[in-house]
C-alpha cells in the first residue's frame, strides 16, 4: 500500500511539472501564406499577387499615375509646365476590368464603345494596375471608340483648348509599318474640312500628325504639324508616350519614356515668340484606339494642363506600407520572442505577351534576415505591443530583423508593420509571403490549493494553501449566491472579485444568513490596470451557508 502511495505521488509530481512546462512553451501565430492576408487590414500602395508563390503574396501596387506624389513641379526651362493632379484629368482609362465590356473613362467625361474582338490582358501582363487592353488578335480587329458625353470634356465640340497633354503606354507585338495606335477625327466648318490627330508607326518609330487642329486667334486659318520620334520602339516591350502642348509658347513636345524626342511650335512662324495657334475642337469628334494596332495599351490619359514629366516607373519611389490589425496572443504580458518572415524580390518588366507569367518572373526568394536586394529594393519591419488593442497607437514602433531575437515587446496584443520600397529604377518590388509571430504566453501563477470555507453568523472564513508559483503577487476571491456566476455584491469588502493581497485567509463579512454562497480563488502576478489583473486559473469551488448564531471555531 505504501509503495502505491509513493508511486501516485511521483506521477502527480511529474504531471505537475510537465503541465507547468507545457503551459509556458513557445507558440506561433501565422500571417499570410496558407493563413491568408486578411490580418493585413491597412494597406497603402500594396496589393496581393497570386502568381509568385503557391499562396498570394503582398507586393507594391504598380503606379497608375493617379497620385500627386508621382509627379514633381518643373523648374528652369520647364517652369511653364504644371505638376499633374487628379483634378487635371480630362480622360483616364486604366483598362483594369476583367471584362473589356467594363472598360470605362474614370472621369465620366467620355463614353466608350468596346468591340467584341478587344481583349482584357490580366495583371500579369499590364504595365500598371490590374490589366491592359489587347488589340489585334483577330485579322479584322476593330478599335475602341471614345466620344465626349459631357460639355466638361476637353474634346467636346466648340471648345478652344489651351494647354493639354496626352499619354499612354504601348506594348507592340510586331510593330509593322502603318499600324495606327490611336486617332482623333472631327469635322470643321460643317463638313468642309476634317480635323485629325493620328499616331502611327513607320520603321519602328512613332509618327504624329495634327491636321487642321491648331487654329489662329481670329479663327481664319489653321495649320498642320507633323513629326516623328528618333528612338526606335522595341516590340514586346512597354514604352511610355507623352504629347504636351504649352499655349503660352505654342510648344508641342513629344517624349518617350520621359526623354524628349521632338519639339515643334504651333505658331505662325514655326518658332517661339510668334502668334500661337491653339486647338479649336470640331463637331462629332471621336477617338479611335487600336484601329490598326497589334499589341497592348495601358493607362490612356488626357490632361487639361501641360504636365511636367510624369513618373514612368512601374512603382512609385515612396513605396508602400501594410499594418496588421491587433493580433491577440491570448494572455496579458505575453512576450514576443521573434518574428520570422519569408519573401523576396519580383521583377516583371517586359513580360512577353502570350507567355506564361510564372515563367517570366525574376524571383529572388529568402527566409529571414535583411530583406534588402542588390537593386536597392527592400522591406523594413516594425512591431509594437499593448495590453489593450485600442491603445496600440500609444506604443512606439520598434524596428526588428526577421528571424532575430526580439526583446522588450510584451502585451496581449501585438501589431506588425512592413514598409516596401521599389528598386532604384522603379521596375521591381519586394514581396512578403508570410510572417510567423513566435511568442511565450504569460506565466500566470497556478491556483492556490486546499481552499476551505467555514460559515458563521453573516460571514464565511476562507483559508487556502499558497500557490506554488514564485511570481504570485496576490489573490482574487470570487463569490456569488448563484453557481457559475461568481460575481456577487453582498460582502462588506466589495463586489466580486475581491483583491485580498498576498494572504492565505480572509473573512468575508456582510453575507445573508440562510443563503448558500459559492467561492473560488485565483492567484495573480501583477495588476494590469484599474480593477484589471493578470490572473491565473481558478481554484476548486467551495460552498458555505451563513446562519444566525453560528460562531467560528
């Protein structure tokens, strides 16, 4: 019998030690990867990509040119130009819709008619945003027709235009002679003359023609302007094209990928410092996009200003940022040990059309460490913690290196932020595949043992053996006259729970005679706020019924 008792004691001690160790072992919370990125609630300039890794990753959103920070004011000889602003947009077609029938002018100034043979190229092939328009896959391809539907439209009938800019991206498949990328056609003086703008290809170069477009101040005469770029356009490569007109000087400038290709003057003499001819829009005018063009087009825009050089980088230099929502670690005073991260760098420049996107990504993958790459793209990581999810903003962000030990980050709730920066040339983005928050839950004290309750007249004496935990700072006594609730209010010491400090007995007075009361006790290691404690588990429940005339032994 004695041996059996010794064996039971040994087993009990082993279970106690094992339970204590198990309760404070490291735990992990996964973000991203197979766990999805729903936790990354706050995203600025960040999107999800599904073609880089088995699960969606976070990466920089491509530059759509719709943000003020993508452009800068001019200086010196460029001083007459105006920095791009959203309110200066007259027409903006992003081609981001999955269905070509849903292509729209985002400003609402123009109406689009989409033929059935125009296709939508997905995010994998687009220069910016979520998609691009694909022309010329059929032998009898038709153009997208764009017509003004508002008097606010810059190209509505009768308007005399001062400054304007037209820009777009193209990705020609073959670039044969005579391809017509876009045109504008209207009638002047009734039907007596045709007003036209054309953008066509010849010997791998872009040619521009403005017929009867620029008109003298008195309206009695008009002029024709024709010119071409000097740079050869490379098939199966994205290139940016910008035409801008400055009415103060009459200068018409053509830029490819941000570099000047041609400058002419819409003036009486063909030079600066002469009478400036400005556009007067004829009737029934329409734009035709991709009428005889084989390839992709993206981000077609018209501005009612003579813009500065727009940002032609795929990703804006300012980068982007994500912040997770408050992540609940389950217990107060939990400590973060480290945060692991997986990700890399993705470069999708000049992905050939018709090819599998996954086979054309320059994907540099790594786990933990500094996410800084040879092209100067990088990610920086930050973390903060609090016991209250609504007070996280009061905590300071701390920078950390994925995989390295983190110190001083304690609390029930943590939040992680990641800053993303593109490469120096703006053509590649870092990406984040997943995060793993490794933490140690708070070591709350074990409950006290051998709790007993002795009733007396209007009171109950509680006694217990101290918790074996060395970090015990005090005890909370819970009581109630309803089983399972433990939130009574009768005692003179106050409502349940009662903080009795580091004692192992207490007299609970002010109770109603004849009423059965239920009691439990929990140990705590610290007070985390007013009436808030980092408490452990409850002790076993005991009961007692105060009676009139009872005297404590």
